[in-house]
């Protein structure tokens, strides 16, 4: 299980390879109820972008979504042009293998961004469901867990994995919101 989370972390770290200061990072931490909050206790950040119109912020963010997801049209839902983008995506990863029996852990998450002239509101990520699948590739038994139960169960079962999950989600949010300055140097 450690290998999968570490490989997941490496993928995200390469996405956000440009050095980012703490001020240019989005950091949400999970709480014991399975929800994410900022260090100040809110469930959102308002990121200022002085002099930028909502239309430009919206289009910039949409371009970065297209770089992160293979099929951005499948994850971007309920978009209101120049006002909001909602992303519903999932992580599918092999967790552990015991001979021919494998354990898979999938989770589904949701990001929401709102736009006004000069700022973006980044809401805390939601874990909207997850499942653990056991068995060979052709025959599997799956248990589905709704909403924040996935995170609370992970906290209960193995709290050492929670910071890895937080970093994964925070790194994607940071990249989608701020981008990578090196992407502009072509």
C-alpha cells in the first residue's frame, strides 16, 4: 500500500515540480470527521489575482485542468462560463498484492472553483465516495463507501496515509490554481 501512495505522490510532485512558496500553495488538512479545512478553519481559500478579469482566470484554470486530466471533458461538470468550474474525478490505484489476490483502493473526489474579477475561490476538496476491491482481476468483491466515510475510515485504519492523500489533493489544487511558471517559458 505504501508503494502505491508513494508512486501517487511522485506523480503529483512532478506535476508541481516548480518550487512554490507557502504563499503560492493551497493547503487543506483533514479533520477527524473526514472533512478538509484550511489552517484558519475555513473550508475555502480566496486567491487574489490583481488586475485579472474573471474571464481570463476561468480560461487559464480550464487550460491547466486540460493538462492534469487525460479527458478533461469527462471530469469538468456544471461549468458556468466565467463563474464556476466543478471537477469530479477519481483515483484508481493498485494498493497491495497477495499472490494472485489484489486489493485496490479507489476514491472519488470533487474540486470546486468560483471566479470573480481579481480572485478565485478554491473550495476544500470533497471525497465523494470510494471503494475497496478484493480479488483477482476477473472476480472481485467491492465495498463502496459514501462521502466522508472514506477519509474517516482511512484515518482509523492507517493515519500515516492521510498526509499522502492530503498532499496529493493539495498539489493538484495548487497546480490547477497557480499553474507552473515553467509552462509559460516555451
